[in-house]
C-alpha cells in the first residue's frame, strides 16, 4: 500500500534514491597550490603604486619568481605531462553490440594519470538506461611497481567502460613495458623538480638578503629543471599508440608532451637566460651588489671600508 511518506522505501527502510555519481571537474589540490602563488602576486600588485623607485625591476623580478615557483610546484602534481586525445566509435562494454560515439582524453603525470571519457549517444538495442550524456573522469596511480595491475582489477570490479579498461590494460601489461617507463620517468623527473624547487627557494632568499648569489642560484635552478625535462623525454614511451575503432575505420591514440612539460621548459629557459646574463655581467664588473651581507673588506667602494674611512676622518 502506498502512502504520502512511503515513496522509494523498501520494507519500511529509510528512503533510498540510488547512487548518483558525478565526474570530478575541478582538482582542489591543484587550485590550492595555485593560490599559494596567486595570493602574494595579487597582494604585490595592490601595493605596487606605493613603490617610488625601481618599479619595473621589482615587478619583473617578483613575478618571474612567482611564475617559476608556481610552475615547479604545480607540475609535480598536475597530470599534464603527456597527453593524447581522439574521437572513437567503440563498444561501451566488452562483448556488447552497443556502440558509442565518444571522445577519450588521456593525461599522464609524474605519479598518476587521468582518463576522461565523454559520449553524447549510445547506439544499440539495450541502451534505455544509458540515454543522454555519459561522462567519466577517472584517476589511476602508477607510483608503485604493481600499482597498475591493482588499478586494472579495481576498474574491472567497478565496471568502467571498455575504452578506459583498454588504456589501463595497455599500461599494466608486462609485454609493452609502458607503465614501467612512465614510473621511472616520473620518479627521476620528480626528484629533479623537487631539487630545483629547493634551489628556487634559496634564490628567492638571496634576492633579498644576498643579491650577489642570486644569479648563480637562478642559473642552477634552470639547469636542474632542464635536466628533469631531459630525463622525462628520454624515459617516456616513444612509440606508444593505442588503436581504437572510429567511424572512419581506425584511429590512433597518439601521445605527445603537454602543458606541464612546456611550462617547465619555458621556466628553465628563462632561469638560464636571466641567471646566466646576470652572472656574466657581474663577473665583468658591469654591475655589482653591495649590501651589509656582501661587503668585502678589500673593496674600495664597499660599505664597510667606507664606514671605516669616515670614522678615521672624524
């Protein structure tokens, strides 16, 4: 017997509306890392009109350092080092006649990968429950040796669509070795980026306390970032192509470097050019910083020698 308060109930149990899973569209962890550098940058721009001298040099130095630091820290966790995207027309499940016209996007990072699958329609006889838009966004980790095999087993238990399972199977199979190459590339690249991030923090401190070491630290930061990018390029799979059926026949899921690789490459070039240029100019005595921390006793124009001469004259 149905009443006003018995809808969606079974045997007097509490109301149950069923599971409504939604894909993750915003990574709050990455957003939090961005805010670490965005908030100081906005604060600096607010107080910029109060600076009376050397506004351009101060602004360029500060924003340059914020860009390098944000690029390093975000690239360590963002899965956009290697990506591939293709339009496919394949089965929704294995051994099923239902076909879907979908777009698949694979993004590989240093520790995990994201696979996004979106479809607007599914063609078949038994697709009444799948009418409408279908969207998946799944994350899989490969930081450990047998992690991808475990991720494949969990994906099979969850019943993920066939295209996502196919990509995981390619990366977890021992015959290809692609998962191992991504794991090695991510491990050594992350190590170099962490080392370059520590060098960046030292250069940021030197900018305010020890300016004569700023150029050397910046150059070392760019060198370490460049080494990390070279390690990533030499260890990732070079001939990784995953075949999917499409309306025109077959399509290849071709992987190529993505935004994190390009952003860190730009940061490395900027650090090498800026740090190297300042280092050469300082070695040629074109300019020289003299502060209370960097004053030399034998320098004629140093602050300490000047103070001593003034005291003697008095």
